């Protein structure tokens, strides 16, 4: 049982509706521009319809963005930090990066920022942004990346040399909640350079613009007030009420409106000059005539011009609160801040009590990233397609992207994969996120997972939307897997599992399972197709947009995901049935379905669609052409290995509690033996556990030996997504055309799905986590009766639990300091990350180089990569 801290009590008060501790949080997006929901173009070109250059001048329709920002849960009132170093061509109000077509490997943020700390109630949060003192190299980043190829590394901000002489500011933004609607704010600007430097800091408060689109009963207003000890502005908002922002005395107080500069963006006419980009114009041109003219507006910022000596830090204090306070920034401000910091530390220690200091630091930043990237997400597809009253979007959109998802509508706080590069949910990413969220906040994890089953997310036919760029694409169905993981984690921590949560998930996922069966098994043979299934470019051709020759691609991973889904539903049904025996019937339904899937994938007959290659010992996808020709696609990848993950050990104790299920299972097995049909339950004793596995024992040995082979899948830092054997390119000829694939340990050299993700060799944390969980499940059944050479070919024999432990250590090693004080994740800039103000900063990348463990892809993919925190807990359990 976890020690109960003040933070645990806050969460308990929140979920018992005693106090709304989650009304305010880090819900402000890091990138609203270049997203699908802001795209009203006829051709779906989101990156060019609202580019970064327009973002400072153009009002968003569906959200807001900023640096280290916060908002209320519906993004009505927003706060973030804006900066200027006196040399940049633009005010730094949001993070800069390249869009898909601009980057040599797709979208990529070109900034240095770090999520340092966050509690699940957001009672304390800390963010670091590193801001150069010299002119930010916008053009250099664009031009260099434009002129390098797919086989080159991405040209990053650290590569430009702008940090070489330490001429930069560390900007720490911290929030502490004195109460649920009383937020203390500190902005600390540290000069890390050798010379005195000037920093212009604009803590910015603004109101999301609804009035220009949907109309409001009354336009909100921010108004300057006179305070006795600190200046402040008041916010009057008909949706969320009144708030006050107190702040240290600034050089100036600026006001404008959060409205589009029609003249700059559209060559139109402005009704007034007070537009969204006025602060940019005022600061860059040193002309504050307009920005100081009004004492009210819908966007406001106190301006601080700080002369900071080398090594010095200047602190700006602010307070956003419902209350009217006489001394808002007094000594109680600091004491309240210190208390929340201490409580945050206590909470971290309570949930990582067995971790070493280095392990705890990794976990702290993994949790912080996960919590900082909780984002307000608003998208109503029917309104987005048809346009707001008085507008007429291009008619082409009515039949374009997401046009069949008119029931989709949400105003929710969602866990983003990466709040800049992927500032929208992805269904399977979110399921993995929830498994780590459950370490810090069981209730949020459950509610987040349940969201995807709601009628305003899930389509009427049972399909779960994949991600913003194409809701109709197919992500792996891992929601049931995540549900049982979360249930068991809560059960271990609290001593009680939430059966009601399992029932709610099960009832809706049963609809989704049926959609899969009807939609993705076109030949009705229990071997599934499924599209790209999240593994963007793991095949020799694009699996989502048809296949060569007009055939059908029967995918091992599609079938494996469905088998895993089947067993997850069976496990949930068995757990519920021990409390409610009416669920025994559903358990039998999924047991039977799993038998048919396993038979379809494994049996060997003349007419079967079997994908097991007996000679090579691997499962391969099979292309079936219209005239019946079958072409095996012999790519050795985690697609073939995924068959291992469909495994469930049903405990003897569970079977004893469910005699009807046990008797039916025994009859079913006897019936199939009598008819010489494929047996899924290879070993069976009436008083023993029962193992259900998609892979028969003989094939299990072969596949695990492949995983543990360092010349194939086992790398120094985890399991590769493609066998290293494919350093020698694999090619297949289909209807006269040649298709191929080769091992690429890091960035992708193909444009499939934008090229910013790569499954052709790198190490992916979620897939590794699945395999580790799989090994533990097999060990639950076989124990020490099943051992393998680790690595393959060595004299070291380990059971599967021990192997899971060893692979976990390899993955954790990506983030740990080695004997040289360097973390493999930082390999490309390892010397910089040994410096004092960099050495303890950790980024949680999308995936990792299959050869050396360096971070690749989205640099703040703190969603599923945060699973490393679970691995640390598990090896210390």
C-alpha cells in the first residue's frame, strides 16, 4: 500500500467532488497552428493553411497555444510566458518548429525545453525553457533542413552553435496552487552566459476568442485595477466568472484584443488596430503607443525589462486567483510555494520508494512530461465541416478528411503523445499513456481510457477514432489490454480492483471488437488485415492505401492484435464473472473466438492461409492476389513477433470459482480432440492453471530465440522493431514491380506517413513493454521449467521473468548515466549534456536508435515513452 500524502488527499478530495483541484492545469496546447482542426482549406493542407508565421496574428478557432502555459479546463482563460532577447525578429510567444514538408524527417520542434516536475492535481509544476541571447536561427533551421536528405540527421537547435558559448537564459516557470483556484506563479530568468544580458519578459494573460465565431452573451474583458501593494488586472468572463491576476510592478502594462490582424494575414481591413500581434509589434519596434493606450482588452501582459548579470537570476511573481487580496505577493506567497514543493517531493518519494536517486529522477521527469502534456482538446467535426454561422467553408471539405465522423465532438482534457509534434490524441498512444498515468492518478487513467468509448468519440458502428489526421485509420486495439493493466495496478496499490470500471470498458469494447471482426476480416477466415496498424512503415509498401495487384494483405500483426484483444476481453470477463456470474457466457464467447483465431494463424493444411514459415521459423504477412496466388512477405519484424503477446495464464483459483466456464472449456477441448481439430490448450490438467497462447510451444521457443539473438532483434538498449538481418535489403516482386525494405536503426529514409516515425529498426518503448509483460505471463505458467540462453547462443540460461528483468534494465539504461557520466539518449549532443545546466535534463523521445539507444523522432513523446517509469517500478518491486 502506498503511503498517503497531501497530494493523494487532494486527488481524493477532487474525485469525491469536495474541491475541484483540476479546474486549472497545464491544459494550454504547445501548438495550435498547423493542426487539422484549425484547417479550413479545400485540400486539407493544414500546415500551410495556418502556418507559424500567421500564429502571432491570427485568432484560433478551436484552442490556444503558448510556452509553459496553463488554462482552465475549457481553455477560456489562458496564461503563458512570452520572451524577447532584443535581437529576434519576432516575439517568442510560442515554440518554433518545422512542418512535415519542411523537415527532412517530418515535423520537428526546434527548441530546447524540459518538463521538470508536476503533480497529478497540478498543485506544483515546473518547466524549463532555454532561450538564446543571440538572434534565434529561424532561417538557418529552415534552410539547412530543406537542403539535407532523408539519410542525414535532423539539423537541430544545438547544431546551429547558438548555445556554444552558453549565451542563453534558463527560464523556469513554476506554478503552485495555494487553493484550487488560487495559483501562485514564479518566472525565474537565469543568465547562463559570460556577459550581462537583457531579457524582456511578458507574462501574458488572454481570453480565448469565442465571440468572433459562435457569439457570446457578453464579450469577456480584462481590466487594469489599482492594488494597494501590487498592480493587478481583473478578468470578467461569463463562462468562468471573475479572476484577478496580481504581479510584481512592471515597466509597462500592455493591452490588446485576441483578434485577427486581417490586414497582415488576408490583406483585408481592420476595424481597429488592437489585434493579437500588437505586443509583437510594440516590443520589436519599441513603440508602445497603442499597446499602452487602453486599460482593458482581451489580451494583457505586464512587461519586464531585466538586465541580468552573469550567473544571476531575476524572479517575477504573479498570482491568478478568484480572491481579492491585500498582500498577494507577501511572505505567505513564498511559504505556500515552498510547502507545495515539499509536498510534490513527498508524493514522488511515496510512489517511487524503492527507486535509486538516478531512477527517481528519470521517473520524476517521465511523470512530469506526461502530466504537462495533458491538453484541452476541442473538435466538433460537424460544425468544423459546415462552418460557424455566417461562414461558408469550401465545399470540398464536406467529402474530405474526417467527413464521415460527424458524431465526433469533444471538449475534454486529453493526454497528448507530444504536445508540439502530436498535439492531438492518438487512440493507441493514449492507452499506453494510461498505464503510466495509473502510477500517479488511477482515476484520471480510468476516465481517460473510458473517454474513447463514449458515444461522442466512438462511431455508431463501434470504431474508435484513430487520430486527428485520419479518424478512420486503424490503430491497434489495445484499450482492453490497458484496462486490465490499470485494474491490476490499482488492485495492487489499494487492495481493491474497480469492477465497475471493467464492466463499463467491457460493454463498450464489445462493440468495438465486433467492428473489428466485421471490418478487418474480409475473407471471414479469422486472419485479419487492418491497415497500417500504427506501425507506419514497417512493411515493404503502404498497408493502408490498398496493396499491389488489388489483393488482400493478411497481416500477422492484425491477427495478433485481435488475438490479444480476444484474450484481454476474456480476462476481463473472467475477472468480472467472479463478482457477477452472468459474465461467464461472455468469457466462453471470447474463449471460443480465440481458439478460431489461433487455429487460423497456426494450422497447416493445403488450403489454409497459414503464415508460418516452417523452414525459416517465423510468421510472415501473406499477400493474396485476386486470382488466388499467395505471396509471403518475408520481413522479419515485430509484426511477426507480436503473435507472442497473445497469451493468458488462467489461474487454477479463478477456474474453481467459475465451474460453468471450466466445464464448458473442458467439453470444448474434448470435442476438438475427438474431431482432430487444432488444439490451443496443449497442456491441460484439471487441477492446474490453463495457458492460452497464440503460439504453440515449439514455435514459442523458435520466436523467443530470435528475439534474444543480438544479430537480429536484441539490441544493447532493447528489442529492435526490425531484424538487423535486413541490413541486407529484402526485396519482393509483385506483378512486375519490386518492393523492398532494409534495417534503418534511426530516422526513416521513406516518406511513408510523413517519414517522422520509423519502424524499420529502432527501439520503441511501448512494444518492448508489451514483450516484457508477455514474458512475465509465460513465466507465470512455466516458471523455471522454461529457460533460454540469454543472449541466444550464450551459456547463460535464464527463465522468462529473469529475461524480462534484463531487457527492462537495457531499456532503462537508455536514460541512465553511464560510467562516463553520459546518457545514451543524448548521444548526438552528449558533450553538451555533461555540462552543469544540462546534465540532469532528460527528454523522452518517440523511439530510440537500434544500435546505440540515442533519442529519435518526436523529442517530447512523454506519453508512451513514460512507460520507463513503470519498468523502474517493476524491477524494484
